[in-house]
């Protein structure tokens, strides 16, 4: 129950998270148009699977953004980074996020339904 209050009623945490999100979106807006388009489409899809307040997705989005920035620095097209099947790429990201959460829960001895 404390986590609920911390996620949804902690004003300082919400403000900090909002600022972090704005910084992230500033980085996204610096991406080339094709990368930006794919990032926003992936992000929109992934928000549907966010748990609670969505704090868990921020790390995934940062990882995706880092991956895209690396692809840009290497001169790759966006589909060279994601692969031709972007949906499969997203599903893999979500699967890895879910496995990460399960491992955290196991280490903390928390049951996930």
C-alpha cells in the first residue's frame, strides 16, 4: 500500500518524473524525423503496458533512446536498428521488461500475479 501512495500521491516524485520525461522528450525531438517517428510510435504502444504510474516504462524508453542515438552515430537507418519487423522488436522490449520485473520481485520475495 505504501508503494501506491509513493507512486500516486508523492507530489515531489511526480514533479521529478515529469521533468525527467520532458528532458527525455527533448532528446527525442533532436532525433532525425524517421527515428523520431518510430520512437513515438513505439512509445505510444508501450504506454499501454505500463504498470501503475508508468515509472517502469521510463527506463525502457531511455534504453530505446540510447539505442537510437547510438544507431544515428553509427550512420544506420532506423530499420537497421529495430529490424524490418518493428512489432517483433517492441514485443522483445516488453518481454525483457517483464522478465526484469519478475527478477526484481523474486529477489525481493514478492509474488506477482
